[in-house]
């Protein structure tokens, strides 16, 4: 069934009620500058993410198993370190120094309650 010409909907001349407004178009140079800035930001971020695990030995860390622990999590007992979360003891001779002067622990799958693979300690002050 066809309607007479007078009943047809007139062509749209703007946004209809309830529809989203068209976005403002930025000049092409600004779009390119914003895109370049976004790409450079992403590139600058990648080395920081990689650097956080670069000093851990490969046998300890598979990119996610090592993390920093606070001095409250590790206690110096006798001639070694006691890890409070797991009850493990490491002789001081078996614990390498950490390059940033903080405690770091590598555990199976990076879980806090899992067995310790490696422990790194700050340089002793004595």
C-alpha cells in the first residue's frame, strides 16, 4: 500500500529526538597529533613494565613469580631470614642482595602462600 505524497515523512534535516548528537570533528592535524601522543605514551610505558622484572634470575622468575615484600614479612633470625607467611628459613649466605635495597620474594606462580623459589634481601647493616 502506498500513501499519498503528503503523508510521507519529510527528509531529516538534523538529529531526531532521542538520538545521539554527531561528534565534533577535529581538524586532521590535531587528530594526528593526538594519535602520535597516544602511541608515544604506550611505547614509553612498555620499558617500565619490562624493567620491573629484568634483574630477577631466570631460574627464579618467569616474568610474574617475583614481587617485593615488606620488612614486616621477613625476619632476620640467627644467621638467616625467616619468611613469616610460609615458615621457611634461608641462611644469609644463600640469599643474594637485591639491587634496590628492598626484600623481594619469588614463589611458585607468584602466590604469597606458595613455596619460595628465591629470596633477595637488602645489604645487611651490620
